[in-house]
């Protein structure tokens, strides 16, 4: 479903329907989910749309730029080693309209359940989009309309075993890639002690033929001081 399309268009997949139909003034845009329907008028003579997975931090509205993924089981990391696991993350879908050579965000939505949580103590913690994921040692089987996967490389440079229960990421560093079967990101985590770690995204696809998705946060021209996320309130 992801990619660039000429309009008019009609897409009907799972519980999602997107239609753009010509009228006497332009085009009628209708996007329907089980509990949500959006209708808009597009005033143009000729346009294309781009459908891309985007950073999962825009719906139901932008409350945070942080994504907290809790693992369904604890991971014990031997000192001095690097290991790779796979976890999932929720998908949000962006609809972009062509503007000369560029595309501009027109609509964004998600088929995944939306949940938020607090990372840290109630008095000083930060609000995060929340997702609970199984932990996989091989590539998981996913539905790319609902979830993607993160190839996460974990490194324990210390001298003690470390238990990891979650990973915190920020939108500014996310690099999403996709093909017909999968949506993915690559990231690394360096644990420093029992309660702290550093995560960072890697700007490369899991498979070389994957396409890079539009980065909404870059499109909004937000300044990014660093792509690293420091976890100080538990891992």
C-alpha cells in the first residue's frame, strides 16, 4: 500500500478505506477507519499522493516525541558482549500531497491502539507513547499496516550482567524504511549500569532495496541537537 500514486484512487485494506474522487471543483478525500472518518476537499487540477509509514508519535495528537517500548520478557545481557534482538513498534500512516517536487503532509492516522505512559517518577517523569512488544531472535512476522520491527543491537560494556526490560526512543532520530512486506528501523542500545542506557537509531535499511520514508520531524524543520536518547530512569 505504501508508495506514490496518481489520483483519483481507492484503497481498501483490512479496516482501512482511502478514496480520492474527482468532483466539479477538485477532489473529495475520504479516509475511513472503524471508529474514525475524515472528509476533506482538495482543490487542485492535478496532483499525486504519497503514502508512507511515519514516526508513531502524531496520533491521536502530538503529546510527546518519545516512544517507550516495554519488552514482554526481561533480557539478561552478559558483560562485554553485543547481541541483536528484534522488537516491534506501532505504525502510523501519513498521506502526503505533491507540492511541485516535494510532498506535504495532508493526513496522518493509525490502525494500532494508542496508549501513553509516564517514564520516570510521577513528579519529574516524561510522557511517552507506549507500546508493548514481544522479543524475537529472528525476523518477526508482522502486518505492516499495524506494526513494524526494530533491529536492536544491545551492547553491555560493563563487568556485570544487566537486565533490560524496555527501550526509550525519540522521534527526532527515527529512520524508517519500508518495502511491500515490512516497515523497519535499526537502532542500538548501550547499557551503562542497572538503571541507565543510551539508545540511538542507525540510518540504514534492513534490506538494501527498502525505501526510506519521509521524516515528518525533519519536514517540520525542527532542530535536532542529537539523535541519542539517554535513559536515566530505568531500563
